[in-house]
C-alpha cells in the first residue's frame, strides 16, 4: 500500500505514541493489528468493550543521541504531548485546548528555551487506519537566545494499516519541508489488547528520505 504523508501535531502524535516503550528500540510484546478503528473523537479504539479504568501511559524514554538542539526540542515536545494525553485521558477529555499550557512555548521556554508557538492547520486524512483530524505543526528553534533562521522542527507521519512511521526534519515555518535529513524515526503499532499504540522501533540518525 502506498503511504500517505501528512503533517501531524504533537497532540495528534501523542495519540499514536502514548504508552511508548522505546528503551533500546526493542519491539513490543503485543502483536500489531490492523483491526483497530478510531472512535468518534479520533482516538483509536478496539472492537472489544473498553476497560473502565483509564490507563496511565509512560513517557518516551529514549533520549536523543546527536548533540542537536532541533532533535532535543522535538523530543521534549513528544514527552510533553504524552503528558498532556495522560491528563486528558484521566479527565475523559479529547480536546486540544490545554495544549497551549503544556506543549507550546510557555512550558518549554522555562525549561530549555528551545520552543516557540507553532502553526496549526487542520487537515483531513484518509486511509485504512483513519484519524479524524491531524494538523501541521512547527516550532522555532532557539539557540543561545537567538532564533535559528529557517530552522524549524516538523513532525510528519506516513500511515498504512500496519505501522506508523514518524520523521522529524528541518524546514521553513509554515511550509512542508523537504525531509532530506530525517533525525528521528519511530514505528508504532496499535494493540487491541492494550487499546493503545506501542513503539516497536525508535532510531535517531542523520540522513534519510521523506515517507
């Protein structure tokens, strides 16, 4: 099946990567399945009755290897998005209104000075594994208090029935980048038993191609 590239927000990405277990890039023990279907809110759900207990998802634990501020900024965004989804899952809240508090400039500027507010444009996605809405997302990278010209972190997802491949790359704000440098790749699969996405592979590298 031909993969369809789209841009994705840290919020939408958290729906795919929550429950991450990326230590050492090992494969999850649960078997991936293509039978998962999205709920009305866009969050994947299994055909079985959901558990009454809200699961607690672990944050991403594999730290970036390259000494690259854009990689670190993007990685912190993934951690923040996971934390936001945990909070919203417990509150049974599938909106993204709290993202301004948790995954944009205010929080991360305090901690690292790396992130600024991003651009978000809703788009629709079609495919065998459907997501209701995804958004374009970019963050300005700050180094030593100065913005790096034409240096932004983008999250892009290539989606088919079996896996989700996420690529982080650099580009200009508001434009879909030519991902000639893929700094991180993640493959995630949905487990109907656990009713969540699991990371099967996580790799930081220089070089790479678009989806």
